[in-house]
């Protein structure tokens, strides 16, 4: 039995799961998400929790068992609480500002760098150097944060650039003067 797959997913107040043929619909206060269910994995909703079972005991089925449960747990947390990823901008003159559905970055280039936000994602900027990406879909929140970070990744000598709040940058030693 999969250690993760055998654990039931508890549904918080206001969250409903509707099983379908190949996917689960998860509805909550923060929105609606669809989670795929792989072939060979069955899902049952009973008494405020969701349980998964697998047809076979092969290596692939065991892996998909845990995957299906983890994807549903992420969707349930997303529609009830939401996901957040924090970014920190470091560097003189580096800043961000939200303008409608785009985020304008000043990152030391000769021009501002606009980033258009996809549907379901909201961004707040605090103190011009703290960017908070929030949404219901965990994958989409992480992808948007990664794309924002790739606009100016932190460089290893001074640490200037966009980094995750919990990221640690290993700094290199520069040249020694003769």
C-alpha cells in the first residue's frame, strides 16, 4: 500500500468534491479546480473525506496512487485556503509595481519589463521589493513565481536579482586586487 495514497483527504467546511470519469471537480470558496485521476485508480467520497484505491499492485500503480492523492490534497487546500509564493527583489533601483493585470519590473535594464498575469493569479507588491503571488492552483502559482524570478535571477557575486523569500544564495568570492 502506498503510504501517501492510503491516507484519506479530509474536506474542510464549504469544499465539495464531485467524482467524474477521469477527473475530480473540487469546488470551494476560492474557486473551482479539476484534478485528473489516472487509470487504475478509483476514488470514493464518503463522510467528509476522500479515499483512493488502486486496481493493481505494480510499481506504476503504486506511484500513481500517491500522486492522485497528493494532487487532490493540493486542490482542496487551494480552493479553501489558497497558495502563496513570496519573491524578494534585491538591487539598487530594482522594484515592481502592479498595473491592472500586468506587473512592471524595473530590473536594471534600459527599459521596464512587463509581466502579464494569467487568469486565477493575483499579485500584490509591498514596499516595491516584496512580490506576493497567490492563487488556488499550486502549479500555476509556482510557475508564475518561477517565470518572474527568471526575469533577473540572483547573481552570485552581489546577490542582486529576484529570489524566493526562503532561497539562500551562495555568494562567490570576487577577484583579489593585486
